[in-house]
């Protein structure tokens, strides 16, 4: 019974294979293998499963299955050849050559074997030539670099060549095998920055995607030495060492998913110990006075990127737990640094914000309440330990730490604010005579008043305090911060016109002062950032945002701050927030009229819309922003390679882009300024909402722009996946429609793009929308399918038995909407032209086919009529019997009438096609020409 079932499963697998369903075929063969012990059948099953592996590009599995078949029958020529193909793809050319050599011995006249032999022989010779030439090149490069008398330009060229060679797998392996690591360490010992930099960059290439090499290099160079290089006051060096450590971490943790062909990697012991050692050293760097601000930033970047889980569905968060237990106090120490105090560690403008982001990510990565309670207790103990009536500096550090946590996990920050003595200490520091104390206290008040409930408490207690400081202080830095505090409290009602906190006109005055500071280039960048922060709150007021977009110098000053490479990158979130407010691209709750009446009746507050938040005003603001150069600023912000460009900031940027793309007339200028390219990374990474908004923006651009200009080069292929993600029932109709338009435009460009759309599994979704009741969605989906049918794999789907794809297209040709008919008829014309089998199948799918065809050939729209006549010509050409059936119908009369018409400029194609149909009938001898 088992043997019979195994034979049946083998036949089932063969059928699946013929239908190109290789996964199902593999499953059937695997089930059969479990049931049989017959050696001949086992060999066949392994051989067949190897063929599936080759088709699915699972080359290691294919080689393994073919080997098992060969173990059973050493002269199994099919298994030998399949193993040869798999080994060639895996880069094991010498083994592949041996297999095809045996095949050629068994069947000397087989041309395919002889051709493969010649090709592999050429490849092996080339590989050997490259290998030997690489060895000598590596040796020469090191000789030039280590010779102190070498000319500077020769040395620079050798260093660059070494870096490039290290990035290639073959080159990296040759450097490693040629005692390269020891020679690179000699380069690092020279202490010459350019040579050390070349060595570090080459090591990065050697470590990328190769766990064995990464482990060996980590142990040879030592983590303490790597960290000491990253700690240097040299931005280029810090960044290069950060990239080296990232390459090591990726290789050890398996994050580098690149498939490397060639030699199999050596067996490597568990990397957890090495990864823990790297994490421990990075945490030590955070609190070391010897580490530069740049080095501290790179350590925080590495921790931000590698400690929290990227996917919360993975259960293991042990890295985060380790960092919380061993490093949270160190991170809190960085957050609590006050630049104006003598005890402050070396920092950059971004260091404290990076530390706040790390605290936020660690807190979000915790799985349960006990873990969160433990985290909170460490924070509380740390802050409490800092309170000291005798030492004001410690108190300032404590409040600065609370301020930093408030910029991270807000709920945790709120709990810390509620601790005994925190609010009192903030008030006391506001009244201090030291300006450094006032600065910290005012910043803490600003961060504490983010939520309306908390702001209400501070409005009653802190506004007077802030106003008093604003009036008495002469320090611009404190003045601007107190102003931002007042801005934040003044905007606590959000965009609700009826919940203004301050008197009429007060917010406009605050905004005017912020704009004035923003334009003042004499003030330091960090202080001007606070002006943008103030505007981020005040622009919730429609009067303020309307005034702001009319102030071109202020707008451009903000854009310049956002674009500046060296500037404080913590400004990105504030700029993005301000732009979201100006474009009204935040979420607005839908107002239900019945509920409004009910709220009024029960004397509840009803949110009011400001007159200047209506669509006409928003459109005008968008126009002004585009004119002021907002797109180039957004494009620069998207490129910010730092943990500071958080997922929330990306979402805000995506919202702004979507609002700017709303008017089709503006999309050309957006593309011209690089907006299309800038949207792609936002659609691929970030929050779910942000990715959807960015994908929708891409769809709007892709629908009306030339893809070659909007997304030049290979970037166009990255656009496909975000557009396909919008073909989902959870997305709204407009998103579905514009995604279909975008895909239609892309699929009309090249077969490579059609292939990409097919591989992203968009075809079933496009077909679903062809069934939609909504006319525009159905039309857009049919137009997309009209372009997609040019692809061979899509045509094969139509050819396959047991589906109604062709029937649907034929029936859509019979609809009343001429645009829908045009698209469906275009698809049918191309399908029937590509395959004669589809011409015959068309006559079987529905009894109405002939009536629909006749209607198309008589259509009053010339484009539809032309497509109908092309379908008729394809059917006539396909089969003589089918042609006879068409001639015996009324179609001959239609063709005769159309063919006799005078071919004017518009009708030329239609009349010519009808005449070609009649000539085809004459060729068959069904009709004769009138003499």
C-alpha cells in the first residue's frame, strides 16, 4: 500500500512540476520519500526533487538531493548533470566540472554536456588567473603602504585599491589568506591617520558577510583597540570604525543576509560571547572622559541599531535586558549631562538626543510589566541618588536626566516627574541665580508640558514663573527657551480653535519673536533650533502657520538649518512637525453632525475648525512651501544617516510629502527637485502609517510622471513593492486607485518592470480589482492588466486550465463603459496575438463571445473598434475551422462594411485592419474578390 501511494505521489509531483508549481511538486516528492524503500523509486524522487530545487534557486538543497540519487545509482546521468548545475551556481566550479566530465564520458555525443564542459573549463581558468594575479597585487599594495619612502600619491592609490579589493569576496579571501590581517595591523601601528583609515576600511570589507573572518579579525585586532580608535576626535575615523564594528556585528549575529558563493565558511563557535563583549565595551565608552563627542555618538548609534529587537514578534529580548542591567545607569549619565558645567563629558549637539532615543527603544523593547517596573526603579534610584542639598551641580544633573527621559519614553518620564521633590526642584532651579540652572529648569518644564493634562498643571504653576524669567533674564539662550515653554503651553489645545490657552493675538506675538530669532544667524545653531521647536507648537494655530509660510526668509532659514550637514540634527523632528502643521497633514477626527448637536445639547466642548484651516488656505500654503524650496530640504532630511531620523520623524516627512503631492500640477516640480527618489526610503522603512503615506505619495507621482525621470536607474524597481502594498482591502479606494495607475504606468515601461510586479505577487490583487463594483477601480485594474499581459509568465497564467481569467477579460469587453472596453479589448488583442491556444480558448469560455466581438468591431470609439478588429484578425489567423465559423456569422458583413470605407487620417488603422481580415478570408478560399 505504501509503495503504491509513493508512486501515486510521484505522479502528482510530476503534474505539479509540469504546471510550474515547484513548491507543491517538492512537497509531493518529499511525502513519497517517506513512504518508499524501493531504491529505483528513491533515486527518481531525489533526482526530481533536485530539479525542483534548481527551479526555485535552492542550489544547496538541489546538490544534496542529486548526491543522494547518485549514491543509489552512480551512473544516473540526470542526477549527475543536475548536481553539476547546482554546484556551478554555488561557485564550486571544480566539483561541477568533474560531474559534467562523467556525464560526457557516459554520453559523448550529447552537445549540452560538451558545451557545459567548455564553459566551465573557461570559467575555472579565469578564476585561477584572477586568483594568482590578486595574490601578487595584494603583496605589492602592502609593500608600497609599509615602505616609508613610497610616494604619497602611490601610497594613496594602493590604499584605495586595497579597500576596493577587500569589498569583493574573492579579493577579501585572498587578503585574509595572504597574512593580510597581520599586515593591516602593521598599517594601524604606523599611527598615520590616512593609513589607519585605509586599514580600518579594508577590515570592514573582510568582515562583511563572513562570520569566520569577522571572528578572527575581532580577536586579532581586539575590541578595546577598535573602541579606542572610535573614541578619537576625528569624525572620519569614528565613522569608519563604527562601520567596521557594524560589519562585525552583522556577520556574528547573522544579520548580513547576503548569499556568498565560493568556499563554505569554517565552523564558528557561538558568537553570543563576542557580541556581549562588544556591547559591554560600547557601554563603557558612554561614560569615559577619554571618548570624543563623535565617538560617543557612534557608540550610541551602534547600540540603537543592534540592541533592541527589529521585529517584536521575536520572543528573545535578552540583549535589551543585558543593557538595562549593565548599562542603563551609564545611558542616564549621558542624558543628564549639562554642557555648561565643568564636569560635563565631551558631547556633540546630538549626543543627548541619541541617548534619549536609546532609552525609548530599550523601554519599548521590554515584554512585560515586571521588566518595565525594574527599568523604572533603576531610573528612580539613579535620580534620587543625584539629589543633594549641598551640591547644586548634582541636582541640575538629576533634573536634566528627567528632561532627557521625557524626550524618550514619555509615560516613564511622567512617572519620574511625579517623584517627590522633582517638580519642587524644577521650580527652585528656575529661581536660581546661575544661568546654567535656569537653562536646565526651563528645558525640563518645556519637555514636561507635552500632554494637555500635565500642561494644565504647569499653566497654573509655571506660566508666571516662565514669564518672570523671560522678563528678567538678559541671556538670549534662556530667553528663547522660556519663549518656547510659553509657545508650548499656548498651543496645548492643539488645532482646536475653541481651546486657545492664551489671549487673542498672544500666540502670533510669540511666533513673530520665534521667526525673528530663527532668521538671526548671529545666534548659535542650538539656540535657533529652539525657535523652530517653538514654531512646531505654535503652528497648530492657523493664523501662525499662515503668517509663517508668507515669511520667506524665516522659511528658508528653517530649511537651511535642516539641510546643514554639521548642524544639530535634533532639529529634524521639529522641522517635520512644523511642516505637518503648515500642510494640515495630521490626522483629523471626522466630525459627526449628530454627535455635535448632542454635545452642544449636553453643554460639552465641541472642537472648532479655524477658518484658515479650510482647503483653499491649505492649498495656498502648500504652493508657497513648494516655491520656497521645501522639497530640497525634505530630500536632505531623508538622507540624514543617524538614529535621530526616527521612525516617527520619517512618518511626519511622509505625511508632508503626501500633502505636497496632492495637486497633480505640482508633481512635476516635486520630481525635478528629487522628491520621487526621497520618498522611496520612507516607503520601505518606518512606522506602518508612515510607510502607507509614503507609498501613496509614490503612487501619486508614479501615476503621472515618466518613471525614468522620477526614479532614475535601478531605483524604479524599489517603487514596485510599496505600490503593491497599497493593493489591500485595508487601504482606502483612492489609495487602491492611484496605486493601480502607478503600476499601469510602470508596467508600460519595460518587461523587466512587469516581471518585478509579477514577482511581488501583484497579479491576484489586480485581478480582484477587475471584479470591483467601483467603475474607476475596475477600469484602472483592467488597464494595468492590459500592460501586464505582455509578460510571458502572465500569459502562461491565462493559458493554464481551471481558471476564469480569460472569461473575465472577454466579458469586460462587453461592458458599456468605453474606457473599460478599450482596456479589456487591448488585453484580449495582445493575448490572442501571443498564443493561438488562447484564440480557441476564447470561443469556449462564454457563449456570448461572438456577440461581444461583433459589438467591438462596430464600436463608435475608433480605438475600441480597432482593437476589436485586431482580435478578429488574430482569431482568423489562428485556425481554419474557427475562421470558417466567423465567416459564416455576421462578422463577415461587418468586416466588409468597414473595409469598404474611405480611409481618412483617423480611420486609416481601422480600415486597414478590416481589409487584412478580408484578405485572410480570401487566403482560406472562403470568399472571392469581386472582379
